[in-house]
């Protein structure tokens, strides 16, 4: 609902009457009519606001997920040249509260020092602030097609090591938006545990039994006696009782 902004505001902010309200009114404001029946300067929107916001959110997510990658990697060490155990020196370029810090050490991808504990952040203080120089060692190199931050670093400073969680306990975040492989293959190439779940579907006979109720077995046939047989049994019973 537009609201009044005064004479200096744009037309859409000066109109407070909707088209539906104008249909029921005897007096219609000229500015309101001009707003209702004039095309906006940038044209009418062609997509719903929700769709537009969703696209913007996905684009922002893409920018965040690729923040470790240098698109212009000329003069930088390509990812295959980064090996585990390599000693590196770099600068902290970003702090991510629930992931850790990114360190630019001259490679195609910045390295991630994992950190997601708030108490540890407080204990670190300014030791890993943006712009700080860090001596580290390459802890892990992962597949860049699957992982958001393929290079994992561990600081060599014992004081920092004592504050940070063990690097091997880090569960690296994955990015599977463009990955097309089955779960078993994905688990194998990523090193993640995967156990397939087995589902058993009932047979048709089991479904029929559930519908008709449990099978109680065949009913026993009841022998019906004739009149002569009943009289004979009665006489035998009388003789036995006497």
C-alpha cells in the first residue's frame, strides 16, 4: 500500500488510494488516476516479487560459495600444485562466523582455517583478524567440484593450535548444485559415510490379508444329527444315568 510522502516524493509514494477504492468513490484524485493508468519509467515488472527475491538470494549465495576462488588466477598456483603438508604464508581475507577464516596464500583457491565455535572466536581476539599474516600448513586438499572450500589449512603457531579445534574434526561444507552422480559414487569420491537404506514392500497376499483381516484357518464342519440319531443318543444317556 503506497503511503503519502509529500509533494517532493515520487508519484507512487504520493498516491494513497488504490484502484479498487477509486471504483467505489464519487470523487477520484487526478494523481491517483495518473498513477493507475500510466506505465512506470522502467516498465511494468515481468516477474513476481517472490521469484525476483529468490533469484537475488541464489546469486548472493553463489557469490559467497565462490568467494574462495580467484576467477583471474593468472600468476597463482593452480589447485593441483597445492599438496598436503605444504608450508604456506598468507593473509586473512575474510572471517566467516560459522565456518572459519579464509587465507590468501597465492593459490587459485584461498585456504580455510576451520572455526565455528563462538567461545573460540572470543578467545582468539584479534589474532586472525582480516589483514593478519598467518603461517600455516596445508591440511587437506579436496575436490573443487564437490567442496566449497577445497583447501583446508592448519596454523603452525602452537598458541593458535591450542585455541582452534582439531583440523581432522572439521566436516567440510559441500556444494552439490552442479553435481550429477548417484549417492554411492558421491560418498566414495568425497569420503563421506553413506549407508543405503533397504525398504521392503508388502506382497499382494499381505495386502489382501490386511484388508480382509487375519486368516483364522478353515472352519470345522459341524455334523448335523438326524432325529433317529438324536433319539438313540438320548436312550444311551438315560441308560448310563440309571
